[in-house]
């Protein structure tokens, strides 16, 4: 039986394929321009710190995009602010009072903001102590890394964080690069969501299907796990992940620690290969952050896709870009389809861990 989010639409069907795990197929003949699926919000997401004033914390609208009001485009920042602690490091900006209200109604935003400030503080404190290195144990060459070796590395770091003294000593010697801090913030968004939904439902499926899709840890776990492929592809990623984990264990308040081990490892195992960039608009000039939308991650890739993705606020909509027949696989493109075949293949292999065998790739590779 297939597990995962319910695709309640009349247009799509989730099936298992022989080549690419599960995938979505057209349940009926569908004309071009039909919205076949929507994914209401990210399970985990992060807007880069540098863009905080320029991106609405609720709807991700970009102040410098063509569609923003002229006045805002010139200043490039939003002026409506939520600043509970009075600290610049823990403020959120909005494109409208409505967005601010919606955001404030949902307790996750505010909690995340407080934790953001805690992470910054922890990082500043550790930097002040000097003698920095990005020293974590090395794990040999990525090629001979096995699942057992990865499991052992996580076991070792669990033992380390279990001792307060060892954790503090370790964290005094680690520094996070900017990108690693962004990853830590992404993880915090998932931890917060689990905390908030867990205290209501213990992770059990909610009857409201929208909340359910966004919040279900169980559904999240069903999306593809790329841990081994990712660690093998990127030599230093395992050390970085363990460092981020220890940093979070040290920086987060105690009441969140019950969610931290599973959330960190499982989200890191699924981030690469399932996440979507959050862009400034259709032109895709600036990537403002990224997120994981659970049901959206079931769309497979084609270099000549029949589905296009449109983001409106936090929702991702999927729409047919041409007429599609019943039974056809519904595909988006993960990469820039204007690139030559070699580049597309390279990007897909390094970030999505497969060799594209779509008909366009076959034709272009032969030529
Ligand atoms: Zn907004
Ligand atoms: Zn292809």
C-alpha cells in the first residue's frame, strides 16, 4: 500500500515506479493550464538572514521585486515590523498588516524568532572564546563511507552531547560558517513545528488536511531519504552536520531537546534532493531561502516537464504546461532546462543523486 500524504485531487495519482521510487501520474486527460495540485506550506524553511528585511516573513514577498509597490522597490525593505524583544536580531518584517496578523496568530513564527536570537547569541559567545576550528572527526574518504559508519558517527555525537561538560567544551571549539547557521535555522523551524504540533496532537494526523500536510512528521518521514548519497557526494557534509547538531543541542532550550536528535538527522537526510528554493518571483534572479514542501517533493523530474510550479505566498501550485493524457507521469524540472545536457546531468547527479534518462536527455546525448 502507498503511504504518504493524500493526494485528494481528481487530477493526480501517487504510484510506485520501477525507476524513481514514487511519482505522480495524471489521473485523467487534463488540458494545459490546469492546477493539478497545491502544497499549502513548507514543513521546514529558512529565509537567509541577509534578506530578512526584504522578504515578508509570512508570504515571502520580496520588496525589490517588480510586483512590489514602487516606494518599497526603491527602499528595498518592508517597513511593517514585529520586534517583540526590541532586538534587531529578533525582528520579523512584513509586506502588510494582514501578513503580520496571520503570522502572529501562528505561534511557530514568534517562537522561531526567539530561538533565532538564541542561536545568534550562542554563536557570538563561542566566537568570543577564540581558538576556532571547524574540527570534527574526519571520516575517511567519502567513497568508503557506509551506512554503518554514518550511524556510528551519529552515535558518537549523541554520546558527546549527553555530557554537559563535553558538549560545552566541544562547542567552545566549533564555529559555524554562515551557510551552516542557515541550515541550523532551517532545522529549528522543523523542531518548532514538531514542538507546537506535538503538544497538540502527539504527531498524530490532524483532521484538517492543510495543517496535517504542513505539520505531519509522519508524512515528512515518508519522503525520500538521501543521507548516504549526500554524504558520499559531499566529503565534508557529515562533519558539518554533526557540528550543527552539537551546536543546536548547546544553544536550544531544554524543552526542545526531546525533538532535536530525530529532527536534525531526519531533516538533514531529506533536505538535499527534496527542498525547493524560495525565489523572488518567476524571473528567479535571487534565491531568498529554501524550504521542504512535503507533497510537492513527490513530483519527479523531466528536462521537458509537463508541469510548472508557481508559488503564491507560502503555497506551491502545480499547473500543467501542456495538455496531458491520463496515465502520463507528471514532472517538473529540478534544474534550468535551458542548460546543455551535460550540465543538467551534472546538476541532477550531484544534488538529486540520479542520472536523468528522460527522452530529451537521450536524444541530446546521442547528438
Ligand atoms: Zn506578506
Ligand atoms: Zn533529462
